[in-house]
C-alpha cells in the first residue's frame, strides 16, 4: 500500500502542498455552497413564492422568486431545454477555467485564489439549483423607491465578489507571472 511516508521526501512535500492548496479551495467553495443552499432551503420552506418581507423599509426585502434565466434574467424567455443546456455548458466551462486559474495561482496571491474559490462555490451553488429545479432560487431584493436591483442569492454574491477580486488584480496588474 502506498502511503505518504513511503514516498520520496520531495514527492511527499509536493503532495502536502497540493493538499493544503486544494483544501483551501474546498473550504471556501464548500462554505459558500453550504451557506447558499441552507439559505435557499429556509426561503423555500418558510416563504411562499413571490412573498416579500421588508427588512429595511425602502431599501431591502427578502423576496422569494425563481429565476429561470442567468444573471439579471438573461435568457429567461428561451425554452427551458435551450437554457438548461447552455447554462450547464457555461457552468462546466467556468468550473474548468476556475480550476485552471486556481491551479496556476501562486501562494503569493492568496486573495486572488480566494476570489477563484468564491466563484467556484457560487457557480456550483447555482448549478445545484438548476439541476434540482431547472431555475435558481433568489431572495435578496435591494431597492431605492421604485428602482429595484434584480433579486439575487448568496451564490450570486460570491460570484460577484470573486469576479471583482479577479478584475482588481487584472486592472492593477497584480496577476501572477
């Protein structure tokens, strides 16, 4: 049986570093997925569809809606077969890119690595909804007067934060060599 102790010391050290690196990815992405799915489960169980609860009057409600489309309702009017196929393909491609970028992110860029983990966790959280329901459960509803930001969820927030971290690294030329 092959154990870490029976490996060459250099291989063992490299394996330990890989495990540590991907443990962080799993911890961040997994935490996002769990928090996202838990909040959606509470909304699904406790709030009827389209029901709204005012949290901060004039600014923030919890509003239970289902989004069959992508971000901001993108493609929500397309047939469900086209949407599901496209979103499954895009999500799979995104996961592959995230793993590639994460793998190539050096230890000297921990914030960038965290950004990629946030994107992965959010993408998987929304992908779970697409597999389970054919749409995504949204419930965070911010607005000013009659101007509403499209409702979103924890997964969407994680994706947005991760993309912002990535863009900051791109714009300020802080990308790894």
